C-alpha cells in the first residue's frame, strides 16, 4: 500500500486526505478492509455488537417498534451498512424470531465492500439468505429500515485549514521515503468563520451517502434509518483523523493499509444532508442515554437473573462499557432519520 500511494504521489502530486483514506481502506487488493478481519481481541479494535448481545437486542427493539409504526409492511428491506462480522444482524434476527410475521417480512440486505467480511457475514447469516450491495442503487425499492454502526466513520473526509488568506486543503505528500503533510490553497470560500490554523473537516462522500439514503427511502414510500458512530453533535474545528492498530493509536501516515483509519462523525453535517434531502431527523443522542431509554438496564437485569457470578460480572462490565460516559456512552452518538410523517422514532 505504501509503495502504491508513493508511486501515485510521484506521478500525480500530493493527494487529499479523502483520497488517502479511500485508498488506505478500500483499495481493491491492498486496502485495510479488503485484507483482514479487523475486529476483536486479535484484531485492531472492538465494536459495540462485539462487546455484548444487548447492543443488538436494543436495536432489535427499535426496529420492531418502527416496523409496527410503518404498519408491518411485508416484505420490507432490512438493510445494514458496513455489517462487520454480521454479529449485529445475527443478534437482531435472533431476538425477533418469535415476533409473528417478522422473519417472513424482513429481507436482509447488506452493504459491504470487504470480501473477507462478506464471507464472514455469509456464514453468520446464511439462514436469512442475505443479499449484498456495494452501493444503494441495487437495493430493492420497497419499505426499508436501515441500520449502520461505525460505518460513517470509515467514509473519506477532507481537511481544510484556515490560513491568513482563506482556506488551504491538507494533502498527503512524500517527505523522503515517508509520507508527510502539505497544503494547497482552496480556490473557494467555505463560508465558515474560523481563526488561522483551525482545521475544518468536510465529507462530501458521507453527506452524499446520507442524502442518497434518504432519496432511496423516499422512493420506497416509507423508511427509517438508525446511524450510530463516534463523533460530535455540532460541527466544530479539529483534526479527528485517527489510525488504530492492535487496539492502539498510531500515526495515520504509518502502517497505511494495515491500520484502521477513521474520523469522528460530524452529526450536524449528517443532519443537514438528511434534511436537505427531505427527511425528518432527530437530535443526535448519546449512545448511553439512547440505550437506557430503549431499556438496556432492564435487559441486563433479566440476563443477570439467570446468570452465574462470572456471567453477572461480564454482563455488568459490558453494560458499563456500552453506556458509561467514560467509555462508549458519550462519545458515541445515535441519530434517527425518517421520511414517514407518522413515524415517531423511539429512544430520542
Ligand atoms: N458495523 C460493524 C463493523 C464496523 S467497521 C460493527 O459494528 O462491528 C466498518 C464496516 O464498514 C466494515 O464492515 C467495512 O468493511 C465496511 N465498509 C467500510 N467502508 C465501506 C464502504 N465504502 N462501503 C461499504 N462498506 C464499507
């Protein structure tokens, strides 16, 4: 990956952070997600569905209520974007298996670019006959419920830096054999008031995806989406590009293609993109608060009632990890999007 990007820069000049992220994560052979299973103790990071089944069970409760509010359409598309190992969808389908009509109605669709993860998803979800997509275009036109956990953070972001004269764009270039940063003046004014040195991140790809999702939902009479990720409720300044390898932060310019590369999600920008496409959008809510509103404490108590001491400890630890402000509870946000006038999204 390093040599590929190096040759590209030598040939065409510096590349923007978005191009760098797209290549590092998604290059068909060399990209990070194309080569490996990144999750768990032996991987680079752990996500909420991998921590506890309770996470998926809360999302299942949300899906069920939304489906009922939609008038229990059958069939409908249950789409997950970036499903990782498929764990979240497995937990959702398992916990709704006794709901009359749900399994018959729900058609499982997965949006995924990684061949390695696609294979794992296929194994985990074989009994639900999932269909895969690389973009939204091929997803069938029918009522849909969409979920995505830690998907938006992987979409490419560009970084703009306020200069004396206007705005510069941060680029990746070569500093000898290594990668380094440089800048190039941006030919347009982005209309954001800032002081010299402030970094503002924009993600045309992420905003475009959200707008396309809303357009897709609108084609299909009714739809709702639940997007969960780390990030901030309001647009702000700062460099949030981060690389994680073996559960530790590393420089984004090192281990390219062998470390996860993400940014924090600007939920205000997500909201504007969805509203701009005609959807109703909830305020972003902290993950801890959202899980508690849906009922995670009650679920933890029920599980603990049937558990031995070691299991009780694990359940409590997972609950803390998902909801505590010092862990995932505050940094992670949940936002709901719908085009259905009569849908009142639970948990917000
Ligand atoms: N939701 C899972 C995985 C999160 S990691 C969990 O919570 O465990 C990000 C996921 O998004 C991976 O499955 C990755 O392969 C996928 N992904 C990243 N970029 C993508 C893109 N542009 N299109 C589709 N899937 C993508």
